[in-house]
C-alpha cells in the first residue's frame, strides 16, 4: 500500500512541472512605437529612446540582445522637446547610445517646469508632457556589513535616506563600487534586486532603506550611491522591465502593464521627470567572518 | 412629443385625484353611517332577561336587523340592564364586555361578532436521537394557510387563533409530523424530528410549504445540508462545503481546484464567511485547494448572493453562513474518516444527559509523514495542515442556553537544510482561530435573543533562522494578520404569523497588523517594524419578514453601519428590500434591492487567496467599498415540491472598490525570500487605486430535492467589468474571472441502502489572463542607475489588462460509496471518487516560453489535475 500512496503523492507534488501543452490560438503582440524619455535637472544629457515593438511570437527573436535593440530601434525619428516658453530643441540620434540626445547645457531642465515632447516617425505624430519634480532626496547614508540570503551569508551594502515629506514618493536605488585606488576602469554594480524599488510605504517622511549585495568588503571601497525620486510612471515602467521577463513561469505573478502617457495612435511609453542624488563615499574595510 | 407627455401626465393626475376622492368620500360616508347608529342614544331598562330579548327590543326600537352567530354569542344568557340616554355602542359593550366582541354596521344591519382570541405556540425543534436543534424547519397550519420556520437555534413562535388546529412540521431529510392541538392558552411544544431512512425506497411526498422557494420572500439564497457535500465527489476525496457551493449558479470557482469563490462578479474578499457567528478571514488550506471547513463538524451551510437580509453586512457580494453541530445530548457517538491525504475524527456526546453536550473534531493531512522517508539528512521539507472544531452546548433551563464554539486551523510549511556548519530553518505558517460564546435567551414566547461574544484571528508568518560556524546567526520573521473582538445582540420577535421582526446591534474592534518585521542580523542589529491599524466597526439593524396577504409579501430592512479609524468616521445607511408576489400558488415573482458597504479589504495581486494577501482597513484616505444590487426572478415549485426552479437576473454596481496599482504587489512564492520580499515591498498606501465595477447576468437553477435521484442543473450567463483610474489607462476592462457561461449538472443517486452513486459535470467559459505578448526595448537604457533592467534590455509587456481569454474549462467527476451497517450497528462507508474522469487538460495558467534559445516563443497551457482517483473510508459509531 505504501509505495502506491507514495507514487500518487509524488505524482501530485512533483509531477506538475511538465504538465503543459502548446496552444495555437495565441494573442499576437502589438506593433507600437515605444517612446521613453526621462528628464532630470541633474542629468548632463537629455535622452529619449524611440523604438518599435514586435510580437513575442515573432520569429527573429533568437537575436543577441544588442542585435535585438538594433533591430527595434528607430533611427530616423524627429524628436523635439519644448519648454513652457515654447522654446524648443531637436534631439539628434546617437548611434553609440542608440538614443536621441542633446547636452543639457543647450536646453535647461528645471525643477517644477513643464516640458513637451513631440516625436514624428513612421508617418505618425506623438506627443507627451511632463513636470519635473521640485524636490529631491537630501541626504544618503550607507554602510557595509553582512546579511543572510537563502541560507547563505553575503556582503551587504545598506543604503538609507529620508523620505521627502508631504507627498507620495517613488524611489529607485543603485550603487557602483570599486576598491579604493583601484586601477580598474570598470566599476562594479551593487545588486539591490527587487529592493532597488522603494516607496514611502512605511509612512510619510520616515526613513527608507535598501540592501544590496556587494563584494570585497574586506578592503576599503569607494562607493557611489544613487537615489532617484522618480515620477510614478517611471517607477512602474522600470519595475515592469525588471520583473516581467523573469516571471513568465510564475503562476502567481501578474505581469505589470507599463504605464503610457504618449498621445497618438500606436504610441506607447513614458515621458516623465525625476531627480537624482549621487553621493560617493569610502566605506570599509570590515572584518570578514569565518568561512568567507 | 413633450406636449403629449404633458397631456398624459395631466390625465393621470386627474384619474388619481378622482380615485382619491371616491375613496375618501365613501370612507367618510360609511364612517358617518356607522357612527350615527352606534352613537344614537337610547333608554333601556330590563331585569333578568335574556340577551336574545334585549337584542330583539333593540331591533324594534332602532328599526334595524341585528345579525350574530349563535356559536359566537350565548343569547340565552340572563342579564339586567339599566341604560338611560346611553349610546347604542355603550349598551352593546355592556351586553358584551369582552373586547373580543366587535360591532359593525352594514347598511340597515348591525353585526355582532366575536374576534377569535389568539394564543402563541412556541418551542424548539430538534433531531430525535442527538437532540441537535434544527434551523429552517417549517411549522405550518394548512387550515389557516399560515406558518413559520425555526431560527438558527431551532426556536419558533407562531400566534394563531384559539381552537383546534392541525400543525404540520416538516424538514427535508426528516419525517414529517402532524400534530393536533386544542389551543386554549399559550403553549410550548418542543418537537423531535426523526431522520428519514437515509436510503429512500420511494419518493416522499410532503407539504414542505415554507422551505420551498415559491413560498418564501427571500431570493438569491441557497441552503445545503451536510448530506449534499458528503455525497458529491471532490478532489482527493476531501468533502468540501465550499466546493459544493461552487457548483451552484452565480458562484464561480477561481483557478482549477481552488476554494476561492466569486459571487455575481465579486471577488473572494467580498464574501462574508461566518462560522458560528465569527468572521473567517482565510477559508483556504494548501493555497486554496481545500477549504478550512471540516465537513464532519458542519450542521448547515447557507449562502446569500443578493437580497441580503439587514442582519448581514460588511461585505459586498455574498454571505456564507456555516453552523457547526452542537453535539449529541443523548449518547456518545463519533465518526472516523481516512482518505488519501488526510484523516479526521469526530467525537460527540453528552456531558450531562439532555443538558450539556460536546463535539470535537479534528483533521490532519499526512503527506509530510508519508514523504518523510524520501527526505535526506541534508534537506527536510514538510507541509501539512490541521484543523480542530470544538463546541460545548449547555441548556441552562428552558429559557436560556449557552454555546461555546471554537475553531483552530493552521497550515505549516517547513524546510530545514544542513550543509556542514550551516543550518537554515524556514517556516511559513498561516491560519485562523475563531471562538464564539453565545447565549440564547427567550424573553417570552414571542421574543428570542442571542448574545454573542466573538473572537477571530488570522495570522500569516514567515520566519527564517540561519546558523553558521562561530556562532553566526541571523533571524528573520515577518507576519501580517488581524484580530477581531466583537459583541453582538440579535433579537427575533414574532408578533403575528404575518410578521417576523429581527433587530440587533453589534460592534467589532479590528486590530490589523498589515506588516510586522523582525530582523536580527549577524552583527546583532535588530530591526523591528510593526504597523498597526485599529478600527471599530458597528452596526444596528431592523428587518421584517412581512406577509401582507396570501399573494404579496415583503422583507424590508434597514441597517446603519459605522466605522471609526482614528478621527475619521464613516456612517452609512443601508437599505434592503425583498418582495414576492404569488402569480400562482406555487409560482412566485420576486425582486430585491440591497445596498452594502465594506470597510475591510483584502489586497490581492493574484486573486487566488494566497496567504500573502493582506487584509487592510478603510482609513482616512481609503473609502469603504459600496455596492448596490437589484435582482428580479421567479421561483416555481412543482411535482409536490420534488422539483424547484429559480430563474434570477441581477445587476450589481460597485463603487470605491480597490485594487493594487500595476506592480504595487509582487506575489512571488517560489522561495521564502520571494515571499518576504512580497511583504516588504507591497505598498498598501501608495500602491492602491480605487474604481468601479459592474456585474450583471442571469442564473437558472432546477433542483430535484427528493427521491432516489437528487441533484441540480445550474446555468449562469454573466458579465463582470471593472474600471480603475490607474489601471488599463483608465479604460473599462473585463474582470479576471468574468466567465460568460457557467453550467453544472450534479446528480446523487441512491438505488439502495448500500450504494450512493454521484457525479457532476461542469463547463465554464475561459477566464481572462494577463499575457505579456509584446516585446520592446527596455526603458532602463535611458536611466542613470545601472542594471535597473535586471541585465536585460528586453521589455516584455502587454498594453491591455486581461488581454487573453483562456480556453473553456470542463470536467466530469464521479463517485461511488458503499455503505454497510455492521452487527454492532455501526455504519461503515467505502468511498471512491474520480476527479476529472476524462482527463481534460484544463488551463491553470498560460506560459510563453521557447524550447531553446534558437526556437521561437510558444504559448503553453499549464494544467494541473488530470484523472485523479482517490478513496476514503469512514466509520460512524
């Protein structure tokens, strides 16, 4: 009796993984012009990305990521940004960054001001407006230590900052680091995983913190911490990029529909503002734990 | 057009005035005549004469005929009278001092008649062997065409005229009782009903008048006794009341195998689930595959989908009322059940015979124990759930009774890993505790009260304990939950057979902990963060089940609800009305209106009823949800109440309903880290959006209630839509579980005492899925924080919410039970059930993936349960 029961339970518990069947009647994806432009007074370059979309079932998907971007990017669009005084500037396409861009010294992005984006491509006109946030995070502190992750102990960078009072805020946290006085050109990225997306969920004006995985904490590190308080549209669209692709086999996950404030038929994307605070500090070294 | 409308209105107005005039004029005229005669002054002095002679003299004097019934008036009675300048009314009252005598003038005729005196029959109806009180039992007087039903505590009260009457007591599943009474005073009649032989040899014909749908005002409700869900085949043989409810029209299941249910386009959190008066917050075990209600302990299950009585409130879409057994007051009894994945045991009996009884039942799954040999020393994984129901019932005296009932249920998942010096222990626990103390008090034979003290708790906890070499350790514990402390007073008042009043007041203190985190890191840093929301929810209500005449009855109700959070308070009146009009004796037209408010909400991303879903409260910023529902239908009983047919149409509008904004909740369950991440990042302040909802449809239910073959055929045609400012670009979208067609056929066949054969087939249109079907360049390229795209420049997304209609769902389940009465008079049952007999691969969810990197993406249907046989064995002793 026992092996029989074990077999059935095993089938139920473990057998679910391969229970799948191909479906022919599938919802084809839309052909859209995807426009994303995020403006900030702290940015040296104003950048707008204009690209096409394809159906997830389309054939040429087995491209490398760089090719994928190359295939979809639109290089011949006319991208114009206008300020409240109706002064406008045309952004030109850069084949290096694959973005439409212009130095912010040529067109000032100011806190609290409204900007309009006009894009002409593929015979269509698209338009969007945004207002740049007035305030930004004032102070950031960071500390390195250890934390437990899935049964393992990892080196940890804890970034904390105070929420901007009086409004609902959405933050994106990041950090780069290298060993102090290192000759390496490329700096490493701290992995904040899902914690890079933070809100003032704990209460207006209260402290917010995020933990990221770092390395080489037994040495002195030069860490550049970045905290952007972003328009909710930017927050959600970046969260969609971050989560959607990894979760296709998670039955409990509801894919995030990225927001859209692009006007014009067949246009999709976000044109919004953010503020950025960057702070570089030297942290560590800290004493390593046994087993490290 | 406008002109003709004006003319029409004018004509209508004239007609109304004319009718009013005639009514008033005739009323005045007849009143004048009656007053004039009865006020006429007369002189009459007589000694020791019969009443007949006095009446004769009055006839002569007044030139009137006096009519009376010899049986009502003793005209031979000798009296003396001395009336000088007294009105006729006073003279008559002198002759007939009892106020039961009435006088009425009709033209040239004076009628004297005796109004019959009314007395009240009251008492309790209980089951013969166990003394279990029975609710909804019909007490019917055929001669008067009047009756009542027992309340949930088995109490009834019926005031009828004095005299000889035949009372018919009937309840489905029990033998009818006919009782003749000579009613000369208020009496108490307690009746024991004997269960019918379970295996019917022939169709029982009864006059089960009140319990048939055409005879009651209430619409959109169904009541199930345990025999229903004990016989219907279910997944893995676990008898489940909620899964049986899902087979009724208007009540839809969520995903395959889930006990989450969606009533008339609502969401699972809009269902008020009451277990012995206590609200149950999470009714699921094992992520919704089983409900928490152990079938052995349940006495009855009742669901309201609309036309809600005013005594219920606090949820928008349904009320599910589950009453547990009181326990056998006469003898010890029990039931043991063994199934493929769980075992249960129920024990009941008297503590003091006839006075105090107990019942205790427990259930535990043992997949963890069976899988134990497969576990390694390095990794041990276990999951089980357990639940316990316990109840004490004490009869203090005829007028006072006490009930204490409690439920404890817990799901536990444990994972222990040991690698050299590193040890890790993860636990996920979730469950409910409810406890209710109730006191029934009978103030008199017309007024019954129930006072309840209620406690309800739901808690979800994730903990992780890591220990390594050199005493390194870290702990992480996060939880969310709710504690309710409530008091409630409910009264039933039965002034006449045509009115049943219910009124009451109640208050519940909600203590929410949406999020509690306690982290102790390796370097002994301790982070404690607890969020608390404390609120008070109160309500006062009154309702009347009013039979206006033989054709028309109405059920009006009014509920005032109040909710307090800090300084913000909401005060909401809620109107309820049901009405029924009998077109024919067994065909009734019904209509209802109900307005409901919901102050506490469950935030769910998946809609699956996962333990990670959070219960949150209305606050200053978050308004209560509101719904208004109208329903119109017919109820028809035929073939001596063997068959019942109901057809209902409904329209429900919901306002201020809440949902997560896009991406505000990330429900990951693949690891403890994902679960804790879900709780840490969920934003129930900024992440919530409010909106509107609409649901409408038609439901058809044909039930066969008696005979060897019982069951039903149900069909629902429905639509359910939502609109939120921050979802789907503010456009209206179809709700995830918007199923156009839902059909079920359920049959239970008992050909002999030894066999029960059952089966159900259901068909449901596909539900809506969010399927990311578009690829674009991820926006993070354009953002100054590195790696924000998660090392991937591809954005996978969809632009319309619920953009993919899944495939239709259908399934056939069969079951067979073999019963045997042993020599020791114990009933032994072997049951076999077969879930999804023809192995339909019903969709659980859809996945887009490719075989390998070079092949194109393909859409896959993921399915769960194909043909699943199971067995169970039970022994009643």
